[in-house]
């Protein structure tokens, strides 16, 4: 399995957790080799999986690992974008040269305009055994890149996670007040996936929104980091607030299940990070996406959530109006979102079904080792 794993991003680790659960449900005999950006971290998080590093590792050593495989599963998240796609696809090309079949698992693609990345994407994915993506925009990006294989749209694997009961205790440990309304917010750094973000502008926008929520709803605002650098940006937002005393920035390191449990304790979610919004949908709480990229806008459309394009200071008025409307209409919004989320979970399970069928073709298990067919879902 190859993706953005080991980078300590809660969303990526949620994807991996769900994918491993689906594989084990459908083919418990399969042994997994995980290519990780941080092997030590991944071994601690997934102790029953073999882990190999790949960043900074020579091609000969990578080829030794790839040569052992019956199949290479690529994706589960947004890895095919400018300057980054070629890094992953080098391993994919090496696998294909060794005769290892490749399955792309609900991959995310775009923005993809660099000629080198376009060429690598077109060549390697056209030679893949099967190509699945997590949203319509990713399919459009791959088709415009010239990928000749059929591209199937499923959904993000993290939609198959299930919330647990541990969130309240985690919030108490972070000194979040009990018995008050809790509004969750998710921020992110500009970075390569969101290069157009004006850091100062969106910090002020979110500070204005957080102040409004604290006073309008008599609420406490909880900033939920999905990466460690989110903490710094959350504090930058708080520093621009009038009601900073009504905020908490979570600082502990949490796994995907713990963050999902925390989100379940919230009354409303406003966020930039895709998987924070996915967790809100799974927790059944109303959510307002703040799209910084097409994948967030696409997800907002799929769950029927309001989403204004762009995270800029000029959007303050419309965003505050959407917050008001979302709060006033939350029972109906939650019911509508639940139906949409359920449909997306069915599509997420379809990716797992396709992968198990692919593995049955490429690496059939002995009949005595086969488990009875079962639904690809996670207990948490």
C-alpha cells in the first residue's frame, strides 16, 4: 500500500485505518506491506503491518520490496497533484516494470498542470489494472491528463469509520468546559495543496467567525488540528479574536478514531480540512465547509452542505449568513446530510469490493483460507 502515510496527518491515517479494515474483512489471508514516509511512526500506529520506508531510499532497495508483491494498492487520498505526483508514481512505474499489477484506491487528483506530473500520471495510470477516484473532480483531472483506463468514482475510504464513546473524556483532559455549546473549527496552512490562501486574510476571517459564534450562540470554540502545524494557525486565529477566552486549541496527539470521537461531542463544525468535515458528517452534526480546494467544495456538494467558493476576507458577510442559516435549520440539515452520507458510504464500500475482487483475480487464496463474504465496514 502506497499513499501519504506516516506523515502524521489525521485524515491520511483515517484513510489507511479504513482501508486496512476493509482488506481484512474481505481477504483476511492477505499480508500487507505499507510504504511509509515515517516507518517508525507507522509501526507504532499499525503494529500488525509490515512497514518499509521509501522517501530517500534508492531504487534498487525499493525494487526489492516491490518484487515481493502480488499487487500494489495506490492512493486512498490526494496524492496526484503538481510536484508531488511524480514522487509516488516513480514507485508505481517501478512496480509495473517488475510486472506487479497496480490498483488505485479512491485516489484524489488535482491540481495537475505540470507537464512532468501529467506525463507520469497519464502513462502509469493508463497501465494500471483498475483506477478508482474519490470524487468527480479527480476523475475529470485524470481524464484531462489523458488517462486511457476507465476511471470509476467511489468515495473517500474514511467514510467507513465509526464514532466511539471516548470524546467527552478527551475534551475534559484538554480543559474544554462541560455543559456548554461547542463549535469545532478546523484550519490549515497554505502549503502546496492550498497555495492561493492569503494567510493573514483567512486568519482574520476565521477570527471574525469565531467571535460571532461565541457571542451569537453563547458558545465555546474548539480548534481541532488535523496536522501539527494546524496548531500554529489556530493560535494565529485566536490571537485576532476579541473573545479569545472562549476558545481552546487542542494540543495532544490523537489518532483518527479519537478525533472522530471528539467531533462527535460538537454542536456545529466549521472547517477547511476535508477529513474534519467527513468526521462531522459521520458524527451527524451540521457542518459548514470553508473550501480552499476543489476536493472540499466537491465534498460539500455531495453531502448537501452550504459552501462558498474561496476563503477570503470579502466572504465574511455571506459566511456569517450561512452560519446563521445552518444553526437555525440544523435538524433538517442533519437529516438531509445523513442520507447523503449514507449514499457515500455505499460508494466507499464499493472501492473495497472492487479491491477484494481484484485481489481474488491476482492473488487467489487457497479455498481453505477463504473467509465468508461480509460487508466492508468498520466497528471503529
